[in-house]
C-alpha cells in the first residue's frame, strides 16, 4: 500500500521564486526582441526595395523602354515603379512606418532610371534607417547591379 505525503507539492516561496525568475527573464528579453523586430523590418524593406529596383531593370530590358523608380520624400515613405515612355505607374509601394529612406547619393531628382539594356542612367546609393538609427545601404552600380550593404 502506498502512503501519500501531504508535503509533496510546491511551497508558496518556491512558486513565488519561479514567478520572479520568469518575470525577470521576460523584462530582460522584451527590449531585445523589440530591437530584433525593428532590425528585421529594416532588412525586409531593404530586400524589398532591391527586388523592386531589379524588377524595374528587368522591365526596361524586356520592353525596351526606360523605366524609373521615383522615390518620394522622406516623410511619405513610398516609391513608385514607372514606365517613363508612357508615364504608366506599374507599382506603388508604401514602406513600413518604422523605416525611412534617409539619404540618396548621386541620384538626381529622386529618380533611379534604367535604359533598355538594363544599365542604370546614374549610379548611386540609397540609405534606409529604422527608428533605432540602424542603417542599410543599397548600392546601384552603372551596370544596374544592386547590392545591399548592412
């Protein structure tokens, strides 16, 4: 026959200690998670912009027209892919609220333009920044090659 011991459970102090350790771990890990999430959004927006730039380049090659990406002001957080020949807007993209395009180097009139051969009319850099001031740079070379530099 088995005997049951009334002292086989956890005491109140043990439960409070476990709860305290759990709360402490949560308090330490939540800021790290938020920072990771903001960095992830920055990387995602960089990849999406690079993909859209490559898409505009491919459209220029296949249709033999000049295509452009128009980058709107920093506050608008948006850009468009446009066929320059007939002024048709192909795609209108709104960026995440926590990411913005902070600076454009060597890009005149906020336009990235591709010739019918896929070459960039002007090479330059695009700098994206998140709310934690982390940056990501997209480099557009004269050949039209796009590289993300973190």
